[in-house]
C-alpha cells in the first residue's frame, strides 16, 4: 500500500519510497543548470524535494526529510549514487544491511557510498530534519583522485 507523503507525517512506521534514477549531463538542446535559492519550508510534509536532477542540476538530487518520533524513511540503497545527509535538527540512527548503525544528530553530516543499503530512523522525541544530497558516482576506476 502506498500512502501520499502528507499521510506519512502522522503514521510513524510508514516507509518512504526513495528512488534514484541514473543522472546524466544535460543534452545538447537542454538548458544548463543555473544558480538559485530554494526555501526549505516543508509545510508539515515528510519530504520536500529541493533539487530533482536534470535540467535543474547536472547530476545532483536533494530533498528535505522531516521524520516524527519513531518513524523512518525505510530501507533503500544508494545504488550507483553516493549520498550525504546533513542533519538540521533532532537525533536518530542510520542503520545498514550488515547490522551496524551510526548515530545522527543536529550538526552531523553522514556519508553513504554507492551500493549501500541503509535506513534512517528518528530515535528522539522531537522532529528529525535532514537534507539529503545524492549524486551519480563515477564507475569504478573513473574517479579523478
């Protein structure tokens, strides 16, 4: 059963479905990305898209997540992307498929490499808000070092 995102703010155990599509550089006839300011007012929603990929960006997607106490985004994988979370308020845990986890709290940034299955859960009593940023990772051996 898939609920609208607005319903997730009041249902603590419902998982969000995050999907990361392959990202590529803009096509020749596509407008180039441009600088802009984006307000981070989620207006009570669980997820607020910030950047949705091309043509807004070259390879980046991002969003603001707001989780109520006890709720989580649900298990998902970074796939062929790398991801960073910047925690704005609250506290929680990022758990991984191998059973390990990391604490997350306001002032933390958490990095997830490609092919990492993970979940973020609000373990506090207040709202957990964070921004995620996802970008295509180069194929193995293609990265400039």
